[in-house]
C-alpha cells in the first residue's frame, strides 16, 4: 500500500532580539514625598536607582547580524557565534530552517542580513528577484549524503537498492519540495531504482535535522541525511555513504541580502566565516571544502 507521510511545512519562528534603547530619556516629575528628612532621602535614592538603571540599558546595545541559515549548518554557526562576537564586536542571531522556507521569508522581507542555503537553487531564485548582493556570494562549504540507521538495529544494506525491502521503510528524509537534502536523496534513490510510488514509504520531515530525529526516535528504521548531521549524532550509525555522482553537487552558497539592515556587519561576518578558523570548525563537523 502506498504511504507517504507528509508534514505541514511551516517556516521556523523568527528569533527576535530585544535590544535595549540606545538613548535613555530621563525627566523629573514632582512627586509628593511627604515631609521629613527620611522620606526626602528615600526619594533621592529611588531617583538615582532609576538613573543608573537607565544608564546600564543604554550601554548594553550591540550591533546584530541576523543569519537565515539552512538547519544542517545552523548548529555549527551557533557554536561559532561567541567567537564571532569576540572578534568582530557584533551579535550573531541565527534563524534556522529549510532553505526553501528561508528563501520565501527573505522574499517577504524578514529582515535577514545574511543567507546561507544548502542549495544553490534557492540562492539563484532570490538572485533572480534582485534580493541578493551577488558580489558577496560564495560557496562556503560542501557536504555528502549518508544513509543512517539506529545503532544495534542489525541492518546492513549492500547498496541503496536494498532499502526497498520492508525492513528499511519508512525512509526518513527532508521534504524534497523545501529541503535540498531531501531532493538530493530522491535523486539518488531514483538512480538505484527506487521511484516514489506504492512500493516506497517515505517520512518527509520539515528539515534534515528533523529527518535525523525520526531515526533517533525509532519512528523510521533508516534515513538519508548529510554526513555532517550524522557525525556526532549519538544512537545512529552510518550504514552507507552515498556516491556524490548519484545526485547534484551539494554546495552551501552564502551571500549578503541586498536590503540587509546591517550590511556592513554582514560582510564582516561572511568574511570571518570564509577564514581558516571557521573552515577548520566546519571540517571538524563533517563538512568538506567546496
């Protein structure tokens, strides 16, 4: 019986930062403090407390760079955020999700400064709408697809063609309509004779990290995810590394959004991410140089 599990695609909630006001405005009102020295002193103490609270608020502002990033790379960016802030003096705010959903948010003016996609196609789509500063575009990292399963499951496919057996289904992957990893997975499956149809059960997740979670939770016996997602995931093992020739090249293009609220900060953050410290972190996480 044909079964495909569809999950409603919703863009990830935006991450809003509540930044204190840069300038505090203080004014004095006539407050009936009553008579006596003690009550007068009390009023003075209250006034100074309010004054210093306001001064602290003014001094706590930090420029923010918002990055709309594919879920498969967002967690690495989160781990690098502290280093970026220390080096550049800017706060990094990550909005993670499927590349397609993020591209649609940017097209709707979501206030992103920098876009990092797991698919050149979504970056191309924004470029055609004149929403990307093409002079800043760069392929930041590359990746590979792997088939993962729960540790101790006993599953040992010799090739992708083997997962048409019932023991391997439903197969977890990202929704191909929005998630590049899902589209790459469908391409590889089709090349090995696994076309979407009555004999293939798929569990389509809203992003590749969610697909990995389906395997971790036992909802699916196997899943197709990025090698970087599987690298440090406890409870799953890599059953197969999928031949890169079986699908389109996996590249993560990054570019500054044309109407970025903090363009200067976005350019500086992107330059930092192209540096060797960031590339070393990406390699450690399972990514490869493009």
